[in-house]
């Protein structure tokens, strides 16, 4: 459910509203205006409240509402459910050893989540998800000492005193949507722009702030791989060619060729390296300016994925032979092999965390430690997983799957943080900063802004 109040506001207006709340404004008074006696949301009342609270004239408030519907803005999902809950004081407390319930503060109001049994922190967060309809509860920590509580810790071990805690939740809203004439097979985010690759034989670059198409290039057949890096765009096609283009002019800089279809490309413009993954069972590294072949490595079957890590002098490939391989970028020698039971479709790396991620047709994503070569986690989807992308600053992984969703995971704990439901399968995913893009079978590429918010919470002792 989209929130009924803050979805109508720009970031500036949201900040202004929060400032008003922090100044002890009587939130409940206008909450009551927004909902009728049956609890249904009233749009006209919301516009009236916006007018008064944000000091906008009715015309500006109406425009804010219209803009929000066009952009799909939301402060966090299920805000309406939280507001309705905060107005109901009929949750009966249930005893837990030493504690009764947890109270989550929300814009001056509170939501009470009963604790049942001697629960762990992980079970408590699950209760918060279920009670508040917020799926993305990420963690719990003490607001006084900032101590993070591990998932397995039991609340009974925290003592019988009232505790001030902090619960972290996620929020997301769609930034933009672009379309091709056929299904979109690849996406890449870079510098406030989105690159898309499609079965309609074109690859396009879009300005995220305006939605304007700023470049378009073409192959003879469907384009599966695309990477945007500054003013350079790399594309790979089932016609067996991969090209590097200058975005500002759409001019082709170089073209390379395999004996079979190219299913993925990787590009590092700074190091002038282009990587290609091919149906001919090989992956190749090329000079991205001259097109000179620098090395070629071999799998036992089709190579579906490739990713470069030039700073660490490595690259990784994924294959239908059931393996994901880490290679030395200078010598071409195999550094490590990570096995799957079925086809490995996508690969991603986060070298600073010594992690490699492999996405499989078995419906799993495996998280590997590249130093120990050991599997750390196995993340489960309900269908094929085509791709994975890393969001380093949150230590999160986004995966694109045939089960019609993009899923956000913690690659440290393996916990599922959130799911973005989609109208069709997602073939590719890309991250930059707080933005996440997905390529959909329906011919649409969508970009979301994913952010985290913190809510104060109190665990109250049994009276």
C-alpha cells in the first residue's frame, strides 16, 4: 500500500512536514481528518491538510498530489497501515520473559508490537514486519550505546529495564520507467543515466532526471549485454559482435567478434578493458579502444556472465557448465572455481568485502568468500535468477529473477530485506548509489530509489 499522506510530497515538503512534527504539532488532529469513520483514506481531506500543514495554497497542494501520482513517490510502503494502527489502541499485551511489548514511534504516534514467548531479535523483527506490514526491517540497536543486537540474541537476556532501541526499515519509490518495442535484456546505471539493451536490436541511454533518450545505437540482432561507464557504452549482441560507443556522439569506437552470440559484456573505461561472454564457450578480454584481443579463457559450455575487477587485476565469468570462475586479468590463469548444480547465469563481485555472487537457474544465489573459497550463504528465489548487482554502501545485494521480483538481501547475514514486485520476469539488475534498475520481459526498464529510515523503539518491561 502506498502511504496516503507523504506520497503527495516532494522531498522538500516531506522534510518540512517532519520539522513540523518535531515541533510538537498535533499530528493526531490531521490524521483524523485524512480518514473517514470507516478508516478509508480521503484524498480531498489530504489536500486540505497539506494546504494547512505545509503552508501551501490549495492549488499547490493539488499539484503536489498530482505530481506524486505521476512519479509514484512514497515515504515508505504500508504507511497507511501504520497510521491506521497508530490510531487503534486495542493491541493486548502478551508477556515475554521480562518484557511485554515493543513500541515503535511514528511521527509522534506509536505502534505497539506484542512480544510472544522468549523471542530472539530476529523473531522480534519478524513480528514488527507482520504487525506493521513493513517488510524491510533491517536491524535493532541500542540508541544509547549504539550497540547492534545480533539476530540470535534473546530479549530475555537484555534485562528487565525499559530499553531505547532503534529499528531500521526500508523505503522505495519508482523514479522513472522507459520502454522498448521488445523485451529489455540488459540495464546499466551510471552518472544519473540509464542504459538499456533490448530484443529490438537497439541500446539506448536515458537521462534519469528528464526521461529523455540521449543516445541510441543499433546491432543487426538482439542486444543482450550493456554497460555504461562515463561517455563510453559497451554492447554485446547475438549477432556475435560487441561494440564500444561514444555516448555523446553515438559513434562506434571499436568492434570485436566471437564465433557465437555474445550474452554479456563488461567495461572499465579507465583501464581501457572490455570483457565479453559468449555462446562459443569462451570469455575474452579486449583493449576497449583498439579492439585488440588480450586474452581468451574457456568453459565447458556457454558463458553467460562476465564482470571486471581491474583494481584487483581480476575478472569473473559464469557458465552453463555449472561453474563460476575467478581469473587473473594479467595472466588469464584461473584463481578460483565456485561450483553450482545447474547453469550459472549471472555473476557480481564486491572485492573490498572479498565476496563473489553467482546467480543460478536452480533459483539460488550463492555468496562466496573469495579468500577462503567457501560458500557463505545461499539465497533462495522461487525460479531462475538471471542477475545480481551489489550496493556496496549498504552491504546489500539485489537479484533479478523469473519469479517476477527484484529482491534485496544483506550479503553479510544472508537476510532478505525487501522485495520489489514486478509485472513480469526481471532479466537484469544494476545499482548505483541508492538507485536500482531492472530490465523486464514486458519491454520496460524501471528505476527505483531505495533508502533506509530509522524509527525509535522502546521495549517495555512487564508491569
